[in-house]
C-alpha cells in the first residue's frame, strides 16, 4: 500500500486532522473513546479509496470531508460490531467496549454516525447524501442478516456473499462513487469506480475471513477463531463442510451451531487440508480481477496504478 499512501500523504494527514477536529464534544467520554479509536491507527483503506477516486476525477477540498465521513461511518460500525460480537481485541489491543463498556461504545457509535451525517449536510450534495443514506441502510441490513445466520451451519454461499457485500463491499463502493459525484464525473466513470470498490471490498472481506483460520494473531490484530466463537458461517467453514469427510463436516457443523472454538486447532487443520482456504483466496482473486477490469474506462495515471496496487494488496494480504 506504500505507493498509494505516498501519493496522497498530505491529503491523508488532512483527513486525520479532520477526524480529530470533528470528534470534539462537550461530553468527555465521547472524546475519550474517539481518541482511543484514532490512536489505534488502522489502514485507513476506505478514506484512501475516497481520496484516490477524487484525485482521478478532479480533486476538491470537499474530498477531505467526504473521506472523513467514510471513515466515521466505518468506525461507527466497528464500535457497534464489537458490542454485538462480544469482541475483545481489535487492531492488536482491547476493543473500545472492552475498555469503556458496551453501553458507552454503542452510544459513541451513534454519535459518530450522526456526526458523519452532519458533515454530509455541509457538503451540500443531495446525490452524495442519498448514496450514503442508502449505503448505511444496506450495511445495517447486512449486520442483521449476519446476526440471523449466526449459528446456522446450513447458511448458503449466496447468503454469505450477501452479508459481505452489505457489510464491506458497499462502503468501499460508496467511497469511490461519492468522490466521483463530488468531482462532477460522468455516470460511466462513477459506475466504473463503484464497481471497482464493490469488487475490491468483497475480495478484502474474503481474505479477512480466510485469515481467521490461518493468520498470525499478532499481525491481524484479533484473536484467531473469533468468527467461529461467534458462530459465523464464513466461506472457509462452508467449504470445509462441503469438501471434508463426514467426521470433518460434523465437527465444523457442531462448532458453528454451538458457537464454540474449543476445537479451533482441528478446524484450522480441516480448512487447510480440504482446500477451503485455497478456495476462498481463489474466489477473492476472481473479484480482484473484476475490480481491475472495471478500471478499463479510467484514464491511466499514477492514481489508477495505486488502485491496482491496493487491489493486489487486498487479495494477498496477511494482516
């Protein structure tokens, strides 16, 4: 990701400044949790996409605020997710809910969501407002669908893909398209960047789900097997049940249904031995190819090259 970061280094610094500025509140707990989130760092991948899209289509100062909005929406969903999932570790340290409590995390997540929409109003673009309103609504639907499928070993691949489209792909896509709208780009360019973001986001989540069964906890910043403990029927597990023998399928089936990772070591072995992890990465690569193909209508530039680099990173990342 180094090329992309260097290209938009100054803009990213401006976004980080805006994040801190817009997290100001008369309630100290809001600022405490906000500062805790900011200090955790993170890839800032979604605002990076917004900034790169803006550079491709014609950068304006409004792109700084828009990229900040995208990061706020993402941060709010993380706060809520960690409460729903009872997560204890994110980005290598205790989650906000582990540090400050569930109630505080939910309410500050609400604050960050509402602050994002205050900033959207100031951008004075109804098309962008509609895009982000629809996007956050779809993210919420994805969260509910994932919750409904938790503990369900019969979850279909179609439902799984719908969850990751709603939870991850849609915000990547909105980051790209929203910046193009602010630049005044035509509908062809808007669609191309939206499609790139959508396919990149799906690939990113596929890789993330694979890492839960083969990653290094110190690198990925969360405990291995957290998805299993939450009963999430992700693609590595769905395919492990399909590709494995009867006993292997029963073990994975039981783990999902019981929401337990007591047999995590054995299940990791099953996902790797059966080819379920390999299958997941191959599917991620197919989405990366779709993402790159979507850029065919975009004029060559160093910013377009940076998007290609980000796509390659998403498919092969180890953290």
